[in-house]
C-alpha cells in the first residue's frame, strides 16, 4: 500500500438520482481542508460528472475501497449548507419517499447544482455583486395596528421556541400588517435574524415585494420564484445563504431556501393548493414550513380566511395557537362589513348566454352607478365543448379522456391538459353537418355576453389566455385599479389578493361542477374560493352584493357562506371526515402508474398491492389498500393512468409500510412509470 493511499479519507455524497441515499467518494490531503459536511462538490458518476453535496465524512468507507473514485473538486467558493438545511431536505426525502439527493439538489438554483466551468469563482463574485432589482417607489401607508392586530403581533413575537400559530382572519382584516410587524420586530431584536414569507402564487409577489422593500428600506429583501431568470434566482439565493438578504418572499420552492439565521416564518393563504408541488417530489411547502420551524425552534404563522381543514384541526386540538381577526379594518362595524350573498337559482331564472336576468340587471345597475363589477367563472375558453347536434359528435381531445375547448379568438379547439390544438372543423368530421355548436360557458363567451349587455362599459378579461405575455396580468390589474375597467371577467386569477377599491358587485357563475365533484376536498376548496372572491367586494366600504348563479341553491355550503361562517362550515366538514374516516382524521398516500394501456397500469398496481399483502403482511395489516382504479383523468397525452389509494389511521403506520414496500418495488425494474404521493390533495 502506498502512503498516498493511506492518507485517503472518505465522504458520503448525495446526487440527484433516485434510489441510493448517498454514494462514497474519496479525497486526499490536498482537499482535506475543503471537503466538509454541507459543501457542494463535483464527482465522477458513470461517464459524466455531477454536482453533489457532502453529507458525511468517514475514515473507513462502507464499500470496497478499490471501487471508490475521488472527488474531482470541492465547490467551497460558497459556504457549506448548514446542518439544519441538510436535516430539512433529508426529512423531506424520507417523508415523501424519495432519495435525499432528489430533494436537495433540485432545491438549489441551477447555478449551484450544475457542474461549473473554469471561471466559477468569477461567476460567483458576479452573482454577489449583482444589484438588487429596482422597484417602483411606492407610498407606504402608515397604519396604526388595531387592538386585535396588536395582540396577534404580540403573540408571535413573544413566542419562544417552536410556536405554530394559525392566523384566522377574514379577507381585508389586515393579516398582512400582522406579518409585517411581526417580521419587523423579529429583525429589530436580532441584527442577523432573517425572515421567510411564503405566498402561494407569483403574481402576488411583485405587489408584496415592493410593499416589503418600502417597509424595510434598510434591509435586503429578495424574491424567489420559478419565473426568475437563472442568474437572478441564483443571486437571490446566494444573498439569503450568505445572510445579506434579511427577508425572503417566495413561492413554495422558497421553503428550501438556505437561510442560516432564519428566525420567523410566515405562510400566507396557507390553505392554497399551489403550496403542494404538482410534479417530481410532491411536497407540501406549508407542511415543510411547519417542520422547518420545528427543527429551528422558531415561531411560524399560517394565515388564512379559510384555513385548510388540516390546520383547523391542529388548532382545535390545541397544537396550533389560534389567533383571530374577525373584522375588516377601517370599515367600522356597519353593514358594509360583509357583502350580502344572494343565490340566484338558475332553474328559476334560466341564463341567457350564461347570465340570468337578475344578474344582468345587477350588472347594469352597478355600471350606472359608476361602480365596478367582477364576474368570476372558473373556466377559460369560449365553450368547454363543441358538438354536432345532428349526430352527437363531440370535440374530444384525441390524446386525453377530456374535451378540447373552443377558443374563439383564433377559432381553435384546445386541450387544456395536454396542449393539443387544432382548428375548429368547418363541418362535423362524422356526418358533414356544418352547424357545429359550442356548448356551455367559458370566460371568452361571458366577455362577449357582457359587451353585448353593456355596450358602453369597458369590459376586460383576465385568465391564462389573456395573460400569456409577460406583465399582461399586472397591466390588466393596474387598469382595474386605475378605474379604467367597469367589468372584469376572469378565472381564479382574479380571486386573489387584489385590493380593488370600487368593486361593489361580485358575480359567481356556475360553481356547480365543484359541488357535484366526487373529490372529498371539493367543498372545502369551493368554500375557500367563494369566500376569497366575495372578499373582493366592498373593500372601500361601498355597500356591496355577491350574487351566485347556481342550480343547487339549497346546498348547505351556500348557507354557511351567506353567514360568512367558516368555523361552522369547517366543523361540519370535519365531522363528515371523522364519520367517513378521511383526512385529516386519517393519513393517505397515492401510488400512481402510467402505461400505454389501462390494463397494464391497473395490473402493475394490483401486483404492487399483492406484494404488500404477501411480503409485508405485518406492516400492511394496519393499512387499508384500496382497489386500483383509473384516475379521474384516465388518459393524459396518450398515456393511461391508474391509482391505488393507501390509507392508515396513524401516520407512522403508513410510513412504516411505505418505506419497505416502495424499496421493494424500486428494486424490480418496472416497465412503466410509477410515482408515490404522500398526503395527496386531489384524488
Ligand atoms: P388581509 O390580508 O387580511 O386580506 P390586508 O392586510 O390586505 O387584509 O388589509 C386590508 C387593507 O386594510 C389594506 O389596504 C391595509 O393597508 C389596510 N389596513 C391593514 N391594517 C390596518 C390598520 N390597522 N389601519 C388601517 N388600515 C389597515
Ligand atoms: Zn355530425
Ligand atoms: Zn389532451
């Protein structure tokens, strides 16, 4: 044995690959000072090089030392990732059943996880020197916190250790002010402290970012979301990692931002579905934020007007401290406090081109008074399907088990799931009939109806189609703020966070699809959306109305909504979940398979289930493994999809089975793609 060899040491390194948690590499004395836990490094892998992260150091390797290759380079131009960060990503990997590296590497900005070139040190310095993005100087309204706001702020800043809070406050009750003051006091108390503020969507960040920059002029505020250019994101991440940024505001991916002095976490609109990742490792940023606060022993506040039933149940059980803001600020306690909700029964008032008579009247009256209206319809396009009345032909997507939607501006049929686009046929492809008909309502058709109804009004539409161009959404929203728009029609995108001053009428069209959904979370989501949309009315104290056009006017959900009684609604929902043994009372995971045929997908899941019952009978005995079934969207982009629901009364039981069972499934090379989702939100 040569002397050089005896001086070798070993490191465990994680890389972005499924399967093995960590790989062994060696390094010699020349690298010894630079290879530390948390340091990123370049390692040979197969024939290529990869960036990995050192997670352990050892004197003896765990495998045959002759098979071990040396670390190529330690990337210590940037300080190592902290133990806390490694713990957080490791927890995430274990909880969501993926390899550590599959969580940790993708959590870094591209510049920190790609193999660097020769001028790496320069590029890092350039990132450090990048000027923070400019922002429009905005006026900072100086407000005096109300008594309920003050007590919420106090609760947060005096909390010590891990202290989860649920801030339950109606829309317009001033939750943002609570967040900002709690952050301000935390940063004042400790000159190095950092704060993390999570928001569900990017289109909320510019507003909030400039508010934060205005409120914290001396502190470095950075935004992190997936719409940033690579260099911008890397610069923001580095500023946070090096403690120069004191406040990070970002979407779900920001939950993994390296923040060595993180001292308070805020999750705004904590109930919002975008906190759950839709691909790759399906983590919940809300849940991980709570875990992160627990690991760090710092306070966290989850805020919402309609908390998720998960968080509500935690508060009811006393595990989260409940803070309440029951009144809208600045509106006194008069009738303007709450817009009146009226149900328009579509069976009694049949809609004409999508709008029933009472709604048309209300829109006309509002326009006559010089006030603004919002019309909310959760369906983009002109008509959800085109049909031939002669033979019954329907505009199916050729690749998915769904309809292609009619888009009028360019006369196309488009699948909203796979992106398939084709011109609308001139005649029925089956029988040649030339009278094809668009059935049902989308935002484009309602826009057309509104223009015909109110020819003098300025009508604008906001949905994913109208906002494809960069900044289109914020321009349109600015026009509404400036009072240049009389009627705004749109999807979900208009429901959120925008503080329109002159809106006195909110119209909700056709929420019926969600009421009839088989997903047990549909009512919870609908209630949240409707509360949020109706919260857009009467912000400035104008007497306001919310009109809901539905065929199910007697549904109990509407009664609770009319009373603005989330607590009662949540209680009733929780009782139902309890009776039916569903989350958050029980714990679920979803095994999904994608194959060329439905049979193959189902067969894979059946085999997987049999395997659990046969090989892991003891662990599986605590678990309910349901029959594999086709997913609700059975075919997507030419692929058949099936799912197997797994449920347990205790989380630990669920994870005990998942750990051993999925490891066994991974060992056998499957001929199809499968995935596991822990705590699925959609079934
Ligand atoms: P929420 O996030 O709960 O929906 P916001 O934080 O957006 O509510 O507050 C609604 C409006 O009330 C904002 O325009 C905000 O500037 C204003 N506001 C908040 N707190 C106060 C206060 N204490 N005094 C006066 N205005 C306030
Ligand atoms: Zn036909
Ligand atoms: Zn499709």
